[in-house]
C-alpha cells in the first residue's frame, strides 16, 4: 500500500528486490490494482542515486505479475545488476487495465489510464523511491496491447517518454488520437528512439511501425526473433536483448556502437 511505502524500507539485498505497491490515482482517479517495483542494490546507496526508470506495461487481459511469472523479469534484472555491480534501472510494472479489464490505454469514461501512466506513476516513483523524473531518464516498454500502449505513450508524450519499446505490439486501436500509425503520420519526433521487436513472421503491427517511425524521424530498431512463438517467454527474452540499449538511452551506461549495432538511422 502507498502508506506503507512511506515507512523505512529494509536494506536491499545484493540481488535487488521486488515490492508490491499500490500507486494511487491521485491525478487520474484510476482505480489501479497493485503494481510491482524492482529496486536494484544501487538504490540503497547513500546518498541515494536518482536512478533511471523502465516502466513495463502488461497486455490485456493481464496483470503486472505476468512480467515476473511469464517473462522472467526478475532474472533479467538480476543478471544485468550483477554485471554492473548492482547498478540497474528501477523497474515499475503498473496495472494498465484495472479490475474491469480495460483494453484501451487512454483517458475514457471507464478510466483515465493515460493520465495514470503519464502522471500518477512517475510522480509516485519520484516521491516514494527518489528516482529520476520522466524525460531522458525514463523509458516505457510493453508486450501485446501493452506494447501498443508503450508506443502510444511515447508518441503522445515524447517529452516524458522519448525512449520506448514494444514486443509483439498488437493491431492499432481505432481511436485516431491513440492510433500509432495516425500519430506517426501527423508529426516528427526529433530525439525519440524506439526498439520494436516481434516474432517472424510478425505477430502484430511491428513491420508497419518501423517504416512509419523512421519516416517520422525516430531512430527505430527492428529486432526479430526467428522461430520463436509469440508469448511471454519470447517477450521476456526480447526485453533482455533490449535492456543494454534501454540502459544506454536512459543514461545508465555509456552508449557504444555495440549497443546500437542493430539500430539503423532514421530514413531520410
């Protein structure tokens, strides 16, 4: 619960820890289910560093827990932290559908999910865990409909989420204000970058997004897992592959040619 998060937290073990927290919808009014937050060992250093944040969005139907049970995020984060002396991004896995099972990552009469993710979640992470604020040190990623949501957040809020990733993003939504294809056709995004991963053949809309993103000035990386079936295990493996790039984009590690080798420059 949010009030428990205000109490002194125990020392973070070497492998980091995952906490269930309830992130209140103070701005949005969205009645979200509990989120999960991964804290690396570096978070407990004194003085506490303002670590970058990776927000991971689940699919619909789904829950934040599927990132742990199906995608193996705990192992991915632990492996990264061990490689870098306990330094890793803070991971937040918020609820994006609520008990009603909302499938649209937008502000609707059924729930203000977009305001929750773009406003309430970043504010909570900053206040309760002292993370960096949204912007260059934040990235958002998701799988399935959560991947489409991550792309939409990156396109509608490029100042907050200039770095975004999608694993097997599903078909576009019908609302033009939240349709990635329509958003990409309407403006350019200098400074934004995207990691777009899928199976072969693509299970979702990845192939379409890559071309549109590059035409809109986004440095888009296209990654395909040949022979891998669509599903949480594949999306978790693709997250592990994307993590070095995400860490470099958010300033956690220096950006090197090796980290961006799979990324072609934008078209034009």
